[in-house]
């Protein structure tokens, strides 16, 4: 065992130990083909996830379903790749693959809205079926190509065919992630990017075929035409029925659109309304509940949502000297400036930054802080409803400062899911502030402060100098809105929810869990039945795996789970920085590639595989501890390097293990069968992790429990490997 560790550590630091791929002749063509497929796959995956998030107004559940389908269909395709025996089939499949990115985007934009009634939300079952329809062509073909390229490489190279294909594919994923994040997203629209991918795959088809065909020229010309025409707005109009789409822009954080209908103009992010014009009621309510508590406030901080014109309402309080407005996406500012009459740059200091990072590093004190984020229907949004964030916000408040937190729409009856969310939010605020009150306006507002709070809003409004300036927020209307009956219903809902809900935190996002349940409650679906069917299907699949394939399944599960934990922890510690998030994923893929290329261990591979499996288990068990340690880092550069190192090391071990198991399976069976078996096991494990971790494990049991689950699975796998190797 010590000898293996010596070799393992030396492999980490010595480039001499990197297995050189078979570049000459056919091997070089196959390497380029696998590289092109890997590059195209990661970019197509990102493009389609962005499309689905825009169409379905999605969250981590939608992302999990899409990623799960992507990985499962690709795994199925890798098994289909064992069937074709005809020489040169890879060239034809590459040519077919070149068409599918653009076709998938067009299908998603133009067909899916027709299948979904106007104004209706897409249920998880609809997302499942619709994503299968869109993803099926690309994923089946790319999965088949992995097996076919491995088989062809085996004929020429003789050994390590599966590892080399995996290496080339993973290097392609690294390149694709970097290209999309830093170049393609900035310069091109989605259909233009798909045209570039089509040309690259058509060239790969030509290289593998060894001769230029009319089909190569025709498709290349078609992609050039698509790039030039770029029907961006035209293909998106179906998503905004009975509205005129006047602006659409790709942002690192999503798709910003502006649509008009009659006299109303609405700004959307991923088809979720951010604010609208005129929208007087919304902006008045957002400002005045909190401002009436401190009418002599001098400094006010607006976090999100101020594009609706909240600053103009705050300016009604004449003692206000400074308004700072934080927005993470400059595209939202652009849309508000162009189309929202109530928004004025002269009324506020606009800062483009992650709101949480700004609050953490800012030193100035504010008398009022107005939050205006959507409910935490995603883990990214959950960051703004945690105990840690409320504590960071309290640090920038003056001693009697007030924090306003709007949440779900008010109602006369609250479902159990809504009660749990409201209870968790109240309990979390109460863990940080001495006084918290809840107000049933158009939305449920929580006001929190260490100073006194007055729930008699109509009384405060009658005594305020601004009462005559408001259109909606007037005493007569607010009397009805905040009636004793509505207040009583709300307080009872909060009390019920507090009994069932713990405090929401960065590392245990229970508010996201409750918001997800609240969203799911809108659909009449028997989710228990679906979960039971999926569990049975998974168990039947696991029953077919040998110990080596099960090890790849558990490491794939740990990989997707571990990367999610790293991303969540990174956002909690540093803030949401899209390009760094993309870079972390690329670093993870780079670690997989480095591990797959490392072939130092040639003897005692069985022992090496067991040790690697146990290292994966240990890494997952230790990951929560190392993630929390990042809170002590002050430098942004150190935080980037720290999480990049965590991501790389975890991925390196997994890539190394895949390479060793794939090599062993090549010796035991045909290259095509080995490729399909190992690749599909890894993909199915990743699919299970991406779906379960984001939507079930992380919200329910937190980061520590999720990591423990993944680590425990890998310990079981390591023990099964040990038993199976000893039998031999």
C-alpha cells in the first residue's frame, strides 16, 4: 500500500508519467474526433440548459432533470454503439451530429411552447418528456460515437483505447467550457454558436472519412448561412404569446427579454417577470413598508429589483441623502434604462456586483436595506435568505437599521408548503435580529431590526408627509390589505411553519426545499409513484453491474455531488461570479483529463483501484470541512485557488480510477463492450448524483449529509471491490 501512494503522489507532479495518446495516422484523426465531440457536447449542453431554463422558468430540479436525461440517453447511446460493424460509420455519425445542436435549439424554442398552454407552468413530468424529445438525437449519437471511436482506436493502438477516448473527450469538455464562458457567450447568439459547432463537427467527419464529400460542403454552407441570418428574435416570439418582443439579450446569468402588451412593458429574466411598467403598486409597497419605520433615514441600500423604480419612492423621504442600488447583471440595468420610465440613474448610485459579496466587503452603514429577490426557488437564490446572509446584512445596518424581505404572495389561506417556507424565513431572521414582524401586503413582507418596529402601517402612513404623493399605498387601501383577519391568518401560518422548519443556512438550504415544495404543489402529480418507479429502475440497473462498474457508478455519483457542493460553497463564501463558476467546472474537467492520462500504476492495479475508491470516499467525507474552512480566507484570489484545488484533486482521483478500470475491462472483454460498460456506468452515476443531490439530498440533509451519503456509497463500493479481487 505505501508503494502505491508513492507512485500516486509522483504521478501528480511528474509530466513524464502522462500516457501519450496515439496521435499518428488514424489515431490522430480519432483523437481529434473525440476532442470535437467533447467540445461540442459541453457547449451544446450549456446552450440547451439555458434554453430550458428560459422556457420552463426553471430551478435546480429542472436542471437536474435535463442533466439526468442527457447523461442517461448518452449512456444508452454508448451501448447502441456496440451494434454497428460497418467501417466508416463514425464519419457518418459525426456528420449527423453536426446538425443536432441547431435542430435541438429550434425544437426547444418553436415546438415546446406550442405543447404548453399559454401562461401555464411546466410540470416536472412535462419537463422530463420534453427534454427527452429535444436531447434524444444529440445524446444518442454522441454516446454511440464514444464506443465506436474506442473500438476503432483499439484496432490501431492496441491498448488504452477507452482511456484515450475518455481523455480526448474530457480535454474537449475543458476547451468547450472555457471557450463558451470567455468567448462564445460574449460574442455570439445561441444559434450562431450552434452553427460554429456544426462546422467543427463537419470538419471532424471529413478528417475521419479521409475524403471530402458533397454532404460536408452542403452542411458547411448551411451552417454559414445560419450564422449570418441568425433568426434570434424570430425563433423566440413563440415564448411570449400576445406580446411584442422588443429586446432579447444573452447575459452570463440568463436571457433578458423585454416584451410589450398594450400599455404594459415587462422585463423578464429567463421568462420570469422581474418588473413591469407602470407597476406603481409594486414599487410603492417595496419601498414604504420599511421606509415608514425610519422616515428620517439618510442612507438606503437596494438589493435587486430596483429597475422597477423603487428609488423614486425612496426619494419621497426628503432626509434621504444616498441610495445605492446593487444589481448583479448589467443587462438588467440596460433593459430598465431603456424601457422603464420610473427608473432613473440620477436618483441612485448603481453598482454592478454580486449583492452578497458587496454586503460582505462594504464598510458603510445604511439605515434601511430593501431586498427584492424572487423566492428562493433555486440554490443560488437561497443565498439571499440564509442566516449567514442576514448576519452579513446586519453588519452594514446602522444600530436601528431596518431590513425588508419580501417573499411569496399573500393569501387568506396558506398551504403547508407555504407555511414551512414562511416559518423558516421568520425563524432565520429571528436568529439574527431582535425584532421581526410580518405584513400581509400584496406579498408577505418581513421587517427585521434590532430597533423597535411598528406594525400599524396605516397609522404611520397617516402621520407621514408622503401619504398624498402615493397612488396605491394610501391609508384607506392599506387598512384593508393589513386587516386584523389577514394578519391573524399570516401569523398562524408562520407559527405552524416554525414548528416544522429549522433555520435556513448556506450549508443546509431548507428555504429552497420549502420553495421547491411550494412550486411542486401547483401540479397535481403523484410524485411518490414516480420516485418509486425510478428507484426500482435504478436498483434493477445496479443489479446488472459488476464491482468495477459499480465503482464507476459511485464515483460518478460522488463527482456530480462533489462538484455541486463545491459550487454551492463557493457561491456562499465568495458570491455569484458566473465566469468563475464556469472556470471551476472547467478545472474539474481538467482534473478528470489529468487523471485519465496518468498511467503510472501498471502493476497491482486491483489494489490501486481499491485505494482510489477509498480516497474518493475520504475526499467526500472531508469536503464539508474543507468547504467551511474557506470562510477564513480574506483574499478573492485565494478563494478562487482554494476551490479550484478542491475541484481538481477530487476530479483527478476519479479520472485516474476510470482509466485503470477501463484498462482492466479492455483486457477482459472487447473494446466496444468495455467502452459502453465503463462510460455508461460513470454517466448513470453522474445522472443520479445531479438529480438527487440538487433536489433532494442537499435541501433535506445539507452539505454534510449529502457528502456523507456519497462517501458511504464509495466505501461500500470499495469493500465490494476488495471482496471480488480476493476471490480471484
